[in-house]
C-alpha cells in the first residue's frame, strides 16, 4: 500500500478487512444499488459491493476530498476514502445501526465507528458488556472483534456536516435492507444509535419481513419496541432498543454517560441470550 494522497484505497490492494476485489461490481446509480444489493450471493459479497458504491455524487466527492486533504493529526496516514461496509459477526444476535461514518473516523480507517471519539465511547461500552473483544477500535488491523454482534449504518459514506440528504438516505437504503434481511435468522436485538438511525432502520426492518407496530414509536434512550420477526425464524420476538448517539456533543454535555451506554448494551446482551 502507498501513503500517497490518493482519493481512496483501491479495492483488493491489501487494506485489512477490505471485502472487495478489482472485479467487485460498482453501483453508479440508485437503481444499480437496488439491483446489486438484491443480487449479492452472500453477505460478504454484499459488503464488498457496499464498499465500492459511487451512487451519490455529492458523497463521493466529499469523502474523496477529505481523504486527500486530511486532518493535520492524520496527515501522514492513508485514508480509506470509500463507503464503509457492515462488519462483525455474520450470524449476530445483536445488530447495531448508526447513521453514517465520520469523515476522519470510518472514512479514514475503513471500519464503522473506528478511529473517532464516538467510537472510543462505543467500543469501551461494548467491551464492558461483553460484545467486543477489545475496549478500543483504532484501525482495521487492531485485532478488534465483535462478539455476537454486527454493525451497520443507514448511510455508508461520510456526509458533509454529518447530514446526508433524504435522497442519499433513500439511495443507500437497499444496502441496509439486504444486510438486515441476511442477519434476520439470528438477530434477537437491534440497537439504533440516535434518532436518525431509529428512523432509518425502520423501513429496512419492514422490507426484511418484520412485523412493526403502528404508528412508529418515538425514539428515546432505553426505548424498547417488541418486533415480530420474519416468518420462518426460530424465535417469536425481536427487540428494537434506542440509544443516544455517543457523539462528542452528547458525551461532553453529559447527555450520554458510560453508565447509560452500558445499561443499553447490557440490556441488549441479556435479551439476546
């Protein structure tokens, strides 16, 4: 690998955990996202296709611009600069869904919630509650593993100002829909990190065949919503949990504490078991 200021890491070039190869098909439009997500033969191939998507021009331009200009603290590091795929257990009991990668976090490391302050808080809690092997997640080759858990995002590219547009969320939705469907046979708990993730995962759950209450319950920290799992799953209940996002704003102001995160993820693990 090179440390030159490239706009993204080429697929198959040796980045740790890169699921794609030079032959991985690339979506350039929302219609192609839908087709490639639906046709992916395996979860691994689905994540490979997620990781090379170019369907949203504004997001492609932004993530690659960030990967070239970089933050001063990371000026000597190569940035991933591509969509960040789901990762973790392929048959998870707990599915954790966030909004989107951070410009200098997941967009730099290639792993969701890795290499930023939110991730520091999140992985520390996951480790304390037995859902992660290590208390930190700093780069893609750090040995971190999720234990019975998987992470995904409603939008796979880092958006400007952390605000994807409605059209960008809609374009990315088929990736999440298929990932939720692939995990449905084992997932007992879905944790939504923040209100946007709560809203974003709802249509993906519906598409995957979950029975959902109407109207949609309001998001809140510690909120619990019982869901009816898709037909054919070996259990009769799945729980959606709400969790405040461990953003710097929330953690600095005390809106989110270690105890609050541990309460949600401890609850998730107990429900999953």
